[in-house]
C-alpha cells in the first residue's frame, strides 16, 4: 500500500531538497526525455521560475504528441451535500448550518436531462458528500446505472470505498474515480480533517490502491492548493502517481490541483497562495514529468487562465459547472460547496477553446471498449 511507501519519506526533508534545487538542476531536468522525482522537484522549485517559457514550449510539445489538439470536456453533478465530515475548509462541513439535500432518483434524472440541454456532454462526474448511511454505495450504483442512459462516460467523486465496492460500481457502468487526497502532509492532515470518515489518512491515501485492485479504468488524483506547501504536496502526488503506474499499469491517470477559494463555513482562508505563474509552472512540470497523464482544470480557475493553458498542457476541462446539489434543474439556489470562477456558458467555453487552436471533445469512451 502507498501509505507504507509514504511513511519512508520525510516531508521536511523533501521541502528542503526542493528549496535547494539550482538552475543547473532545472537545466538537467529539461534536457532529459524521462524524468525522475528529483527532476520533478527541480521543475517545481523556485529555481525553475526563470525557465517558464522553455517549460511552456516543452509542455506544449509533449501535449501535442500525446493528445493532439484536443481538450476533453466534462461536467460535474453534485448528488448530495449531506456529509458527516468536519473538513474545516469545505462548505459541506457537518457543522455548517445549511439545508442538506439528497437528490431522489427522479430529481437525479431531471438533472441528467437538464445537463444534456446545456451542451453535447458525454462525460459526467457524479459527486457526493461523505454520508454512507444516507447516500451509500447502493445509492451511487443506482445513480450510475441511470446516468449511463444519458452519458457515455460516468465517473464518481465520492467517499473512499473498498475494492469490492469499486468493482461493483465498475460492473454497473462506472468508468473512473476521482479522489482528492487534499494534502499528503500526514502530520497536518487531521488539522483540516478533525472528525468523520475523512480523518482516517491511511484509508483515504490507500483508496487509490483499492481502485487499482478493482481494475478501475481511470483514476484521478488531486491536491487542494492552499492547505500546505504546494511544492512539497505536488512532489508527494508525483511520487504517488509513479507508484500507481508501476503497480496498476493498465489504468489511465489524471491529476488535479485546484486553488482553494474561501468557503461558506466561516470564511476559511487558504494558508498558501499560489500565483498564476506558479500554477502554470506546476502544470508544465507535470506534463514534462509525465507525458501521458491527463491534466484537468475545473471552473475554480478563471476563464483567462483556462483559455491560455488549454493550449499549453491542460487536456481536460469542465464547463458551466454547478457545485450545489440539483443546481442544473431541481434546486438552483442550494448552498454551493465552493464558488466557481469561470461561469461562462458551455458554448462560450467551447468557442474559447477553438480560438486557442484546440478542439473540444465531448466523448472519449464507448460501451464497445468495455
């Protein structure tokens, strides 16, 4: 399990190694075809800042070679904001006084129909809070089965499950799983997740192993930028990616690193602020580190950033997202988990992608591939 590997790595020592990387380390990394973790640390280090244009050109080159001029489109659907966790940064925090919504099967189908009217989406991400008693595996399974009547590709972002449950959902039409570790800083993890299922660091970080064991087709990894030092967190995620690729090599992987915004539960503010240039540096670093990994930007990021980066390394984007349960049809005024930055209509996002010389792709999965 990855937690065993992670226990051998010092957060403080990794941070020190990143901070002491030199311009020569960056040049060496940029001259290599296949990078190791030391090279990745160089590319996310402060020493790499003067090399941003060179990194951008290399990132664009590798993206074109592996993905062509395509940007995969998806849309999230929040099925419930009911949650038993106490994540201090999240609008779904159990102590946050808000109306809790769990979509019924009829309401869920109405959301599917409403999304289909927004645009030609074929890739949907079903999202829930962590409340296994009221919105558990069977609830998620039924939502997946119904979703496959409307969409070709169904992914989930829910509480970590057992390998058996992941296999059950895959057998019922689930194509992929996205899970945010949030931070790999074990010593600080429970500061942000004091109670609830999510407070179990090992269960969450080893969930990716369970996905791999279940043969999940695509696995999405994520760190929430704003909790801890982003350079160290991203290095840990890069190490995790390499571990998963070695052990579950038939699976396709994606990485996500959204920048935190203030939530609804008392105005939690990020501990770390990542600039636009640093976001670009990180994106380029991941593409140069791994030419095949899918890099995803959500509507958390501003429109101008998304429009620019879709030609330089980003390969998946969402559009016209609502982060409240039933936000497309049933309950458009429900409290959001977080506010989006890019609130353009689907057609506007697609047009911007085309102006950048890229083609929005709405479908990349078909039943024939099962």
